């Protein structure tokens, strides 16, 4: 009877062990994958996409002086296809001349008006000065006549002589006043001629500038190369019908393909990590097999807001090392910026980390058939993993997501874990001491005497 009871008890215990073992195994299967805590070099990086462009380019511009003529926008009427390889002097684009031609006609009319005003003023001043000179000549003759009369009246009565003296003085005074008036008129007319001459020259200069600008409405290639359009405020390349801003009338560029850069935008939370000189690993969407390297060239000091985005970003440029003529402007690049590399660190995937309202960070650690909700101290992180400073050891196994049925388990805090480890360490040291062999003294050897 006792034997039957013992056998039944053993079967019951075995069934309970198997039940709990399979229950834990079932949870693990339902939950996410379990991963080991890794140890080794930890790389802090920032990943972002970018767009290729040439570091140096020849700018192809439209008319650069339209602001002088109060024209602030001009429309592209026709333009050659982007990517076209052109030679020096080849046609690239035509700009709409309608508004400009109106301004040019107005300038021509103003020039004609200024020329007419100049001629009219010139004729008026010529006539006025001629009349003034004739008056001077006549007054000079009148002075000579009065002097002659005076000389001939020396034998006349004193009253007649006195009258002739008065007449001579009067004529001399009129002549002197006329000479002074002539000088004033001469200066006045010179000033008038300077005014109309300056207006004429200004109108002539404006007209010449507009005629020169008229030639720039047909845009040609200043150098040979492959044509790349500039982008408007909306980030889209210009095309026929697009308007160019007269403050920056660049229509297209001819890039120097020997030195390429990738223009990227760094999120404001990561920009403090990025500095010129950092190493970058680049990939190309167009050529997945290509692996390029480069360095951060510049980082903008002022942020901006890109279209269709609420986040502030900072523009940065990566200079690609070496020359590769398969690279083309506007190709998309994937960029891994190496911020720092730290040796001998423990790290786990970011998905393993969870937190409570009291800011305690923890993981779900697999320990035998049990799952422990363990607090951890987290260090630096990258886009995929985080460094663990305390709470885990190398090759510990943790869940990528919350195991089913363990959501409400209590968290094992770091101080509790440290106390448990210290206790285990002390017990281990005590066991080590107790297991040491105690030396036994050798017994004195006894020599047997022969029996008499």
C-alpha cells in the first residue's frame, strides 16, 4: 500500500513539473524572440538619407539686372531636357520677354524724349546767348558814341558838357551791367545743358543696359557639361512655365563631377552629435553594391523647416572620398555617420527596454524556466541598440517584447540584485574555504620487534 502511494505521489510531482515547464515554454513561444546580451564594440551613429550634388558647379543664369528695370519675376518659356550634355554656346533656354519688351519700349521713348529736351535746351540757350552778345556789342558802340560826343563838346556851354558827361557815365554803367548779366546767363545755360545732358546720358545708359539684358533672355551654355536644373522653393526642378527669382536668377548648373557631395538634413535632436570631420559610410539606392566613404564637410548653424514637415532640421554636407564618374547629381544616398565607437560594452536591442511611470527602466530576462522583470541602467544608444551599464551580464537572455502573463510582475531593482549577488559571492567564498583540505599529521612509524 505504501509503495502505491509513493508511486502516485511521484507521478503527481512529475506531472506538475512538466505542466509548469510547458507553460513557460508556451509563453516564450507566444512572446517575442529572446536575444542574448552582447558584448563588444558599440558604435554610436546617426542614419539619414541625402542627395548627391557636385561640390563645384558653373552657374547658368538668366538676366542679372532686371531689378534695375523693376522686373521681379520672369517665366521660362522653353528649356532643354535635364541631363542633356551640352557644348559651350549651345542653346539651353528662352525666357518670356513680354513684360521686358514693354519696359524696353518705354526706355526707348524716354531716350527719345531726353534727346528732344537736350536739343530744345541747346537751341534756347544758343538763342539767348546770341541776343546777349548782340546787346553787349550795341552797348559798346553806344559808349563809344557817348565818349565821342563828350570829346567834341569841350567848347560847348558848361551845361551841355555836364549833360554829355552824364550820358557817358550812364552808357558805361549799362555796358558793365550787361557784361555781368551775360556771365550770369552763360552760367545759367551751362547748368541747364548739364541737367538735360545728364538726363540724356542716364536714359542712354538705361537703354543700353536693357538692350544688353535683352540678349540674356536667350540662355546658352558658358562651358561644356551635363545640364542639371536648379530647384525652386518647393524642392522641384524648374521647367517650362516656372518662374525664376531675379534675386537669384540661376536656371541650371554644369556640375564638376570629379568631386561630389551628399546634402543631408539632420534632425535637431541629433545635430549636437554631428561635427565636421566625422567619418561617414554611404550607400546608393541606384547602385546597392557600391559602398562609398566620406567625411562631414559642413554643418549649418541655423535650422530650417522643410516642406511637409513640422520638425526643424539642419543642413549638412558630406564630401565623398575619391572620384567615381558613375555618380550623378540628385541620386539618393543612405548615410551612416559614425559619431563614436566604444570598446567592450554590453548592449541589447532598443525593443527590449521598457519603463514605468517612476522612470525605472527594465527588461524581461529569461532565467531558466522563469521570467524576471529586471531593472537596468541604460547608457548611450544608437538607432538600434542601447548600452547596459548595470543589471545584466554578457549572454543573459532578454525578450524583445513583453511576455504574456508577466506584465504585472514586480520589478527586481538593481539594489536587490546587487544584494543577492553579494550574498551569492559570500556563500561561494565560504564554501571555497570549507572545502579546503585540512592537513593531517603523520603517525610515528613503529618498528616491530622479532618475537624471542
